[in-house]
């Protein structure tokens, strides 16, 4: 049960935050992990590797629920990356698995709200070789850690097309809590999108972060790199509905 706070008129009000100050914007610097490096997008360095990685999804299945893509040619992908290169919101990063040293995915900090301490992770496009890997999970952990630990944000959001079952499952596996669906929230690629909202708050982060760190620990993988304990098993107990007053 949330604490009961009231104003002089007896009306219920939110928890006071007398020491709160706006948070810094996410910096354009790399995040280092054991399985991957998450580094600011550099079209000159990343475009060719990303194009090759994305091309492994021949039918284009990975782009169905994305507002951007697919990119039939390297020139089209390079032009899209060039347009985003200097933008701070969304702030785009390339996911570079250490095993290959080649960029295989994109993720961004977006809808950044420093006064409120809210940031969203989005525009996530993982090539087939990156999907369902420890590097992909670690990349998401590193971005969460930057938001909560390095920058002191209060809320970290994940939004997706409500019909995107894979994205919804990924959010829950990573420890996000489902908050609801906004009907007819937007239009993309000429069709309606109902948007499912998920989030992690700073109060939930310590448990979520600990679960991710336990899963990423070297002791959780055998000699063949297979997980001993699933992340869903660790985060499942954390994903229930929030208490409300």
C-alpha cells in the first residue's frame, strides 16, 4: 500500500520529492560489457556491418513491427543512419558482440524527459545473429544500468505494437511490468497501432538489475555457453502488477 500524503485541504497528493533535480541527458559514450559493447552510432563504421547482419533476415520478418526499415540497399541504410547521427533524441547506439566485433543491432534512448527522470528504450532492431543471445540481453542491461545507476532516472519505459508478441515477451523477460494498452495510439506503415506500455521504476531496479546480473554471471553458463538458469525464471516473480492506493 502506498503512503497516504495529503495537502492542507485534505486532498490526496503524490509522494513529495523535495530533493529531486532534473537528471542529465544520456551521454554519447560507449557502454562496455562482457558479451558486447554498446557504442554510439557511427555510420562510417557501422553501416556496412549492420547491412550485412540485417540481410540475413531475407524475408524481412524483423521489420514487421518497426516504424523504419527494411533497407533494400546499403545506401538506404547509410542515409537513414546519417540522418540520425547527430540527433540526441532518439540517441542511437550500435550493439557490437565481442565474439564478432561487428555491429549486429540498434537500440536507442528516446523520449528523454530529464525534468521528470523518464527515458524510453526503443527503435530496437536486432539482426538474426544477435537475437536470443547473451549479447542482446547484456545490451539491454547496460542501457538500463546507464539510466538508473549512472544517470539517476526514475522510470524506464518500453513500448511496442500490442500485436507484437515477441516484443511483449522480451519486455517481461527483461523485468518490465505491463501497464496497459493505448488504443489507436499512432499510425505507422499505413496501419493502426495500439501501443502496449511497459516500465521499470527506480524502486524496482535493484531487484531487476540483480536478476540480470545473476543471469549474465559467467557461472550461469556451461562450457558450451548454455544457460543454467533462465532469465524468465529470475524475473518472473518481479513482473506482477504494481500495488496501487
